[in-house]
């Protein structure tokens, strides 16, 4: 059993479940299980907590076709609803029982969440930003909107009629594919972001910030934003600030790795080299973050080019491990830390006494998880196995 705390892997574990809640966890000899007729034998399996993907774009597929992606961005709700359902189902079948959608141009995912609320039996839990926010004329129109004329960011957020579960802000541009390490200026200044954070906190919400480069990240941290998304070229000083403030970092390294591997043949050669160098630099930053004690939550950026919904969580965990994380530590980033960031720590995150009996069952040893998470033996919710078509609607 990997319980999600980051601690060592435990063997020969007996879970006692009463009324859907874990009543006791004990280590026993294989032959000593009491009341064998009441025991479900999972001795050839590995148990782990439900997974959480803290950065996805459910309105997009993983297609690398630029024309198709443009059609997705401009599609109306009725054309993407079934695709969103399928994307969520992909997450569920890979044991991802909570996802945080990081914004879409038309607010389709917030509409989807509101429409289907109560029909998912609690899994996967979907949190949505609705429309993200960017400065007019700057990067981010594919994920949201910009403040109105003569309005501050906080004023525009306050007037938004469709309120999401949290607030998404873009505070930098994307990473350059032609110039390694190129940084862009911040989109919003410190006062704008601070006022937006204060507004969010009065409403019981968090602020997630797309930020690459030293200055955009530093401003977001000084403003009190709750998570830094991507954070390429964040720098050592900001990593130390992340550690000191316990602000969550969602590094999304796999999205850049796929970019380096799936650039179209007609794209210029330098792009592939820059993308690969950028992703490898991100792994170096993740390794340093681990040393400094930065809180990292796993997010895949699923819906980006080549980043498949569901299965990419395994690839993101592999990169954490490549950067120096142990398997239990990587699972913690993908479970307990993500659940805490989404405010779901009472429902999932770790396997512990007095917690709901929600857990995943994968055949084989922990060393085989990278293959077995795509073919889970069972998903337990409140102590009962859920059907594979649990989310088909």
C-alpha cells in the first residue's frame, strides 16, 4: 500500500471498512486475516489513493493538428459536450477522481459542471475556473477574456456573472520555441494581483496563476496567489520563496516534453531543440525544488498538444521520479497535495483511518504501477468497487 503521505511502501496490510469509512489499518501476516469469509483478497495488488490532476483543459483534445485545435477553441457548447464527457471518463479510468480545469475561452467547462452537477455520484470531482483572465492584447485569449475598458482586473472579476470554483490569471506569455529561456514581462502589476487575491479570499476562493519567468512568478508570489502554474525559468530565488510561503507549484513538465517530441515535420528544426532543452531545464528546477522543500502538485496540462487526458498523469509522475522523487513522493504530489490544493483533503488524498474508503487497486507490485494505472483492477468509492462505466452518461 502507498498511502499518499509520501512515506514508505507498506506490505501485508489489512483495511477494515465500516459504513464506507476506513475504521482500522493494520499490518498482519498473510495467513492471519480474521473472518476470512469477509476479507477481499487483494494480495497480488497495490493500493494507492485516488489521483488528482490539478491542471487540465477538458474542452481540448490532445490533437497535434493545428487546424483541428483552432476549431475546438471556437466550437460552441453542443459540439464539445460529448468530448468533455469522454475526456473526464479517461481521467476516471486512470484513477483520477478529481480534476481542476484551468479555463476556456467561452466558459464551456463551467457550464458543463453546472449542468451535470449531481450526476457523477461524486467522481470525478470537477472544479472549473470558467474563463481565465489575461491583459488585453497579451497571451491567454484561448483560455479566457480580459478586463473591460477602464476596469481593473479585480473589478472585472467581481462583475463576472459566471463564477468559477477559483480564479485563473495569466501573468506571463508562453515559453518561446525559438529562443531558450526567453522571458516575457508580467501582464498584471502587484497591486492588480493583490486586489484580485483579496477579492478571491473574501469569496472563499483561490487564485491560480500561469507564470513563466522570474519577474511574473515573483509578483504572483508577493501578491499571495495560491498556486503557480508551469513556472518555467522560475529561478532559485523564487523556488526558495515558494518553499518559504508554502505556495503550491504545478510544473507541468510533460507538456513541454511532448512538444519536443511531437513538433510537426514542417516546423523549423530549432524548435524541437529548444523545446527539449526547456523541458530538461524544468526537470533541473524540479530537482532543486525537492531539495528546498517546495510543495509540488501534479498537473498534466492535458488537452495540450500530445498530452492525453488520463494517461498523461503516469508520464508526469515519471518525470517527477526522473527529477529525484521517490515513487511514494510522486504519488503524494498526485494525490494528497492535489487534494489539499482543491480543498478536497477530507474526501481523498491519503488512505487513513477515519477517511472515506476511496482508493485504487492496481494488479502487481508498486514497480509496475506505470503500466498498471492504465488498466486498474478496481476503483473503490466508499468501500465499494465502482463500475468501469461509472462516468458514462
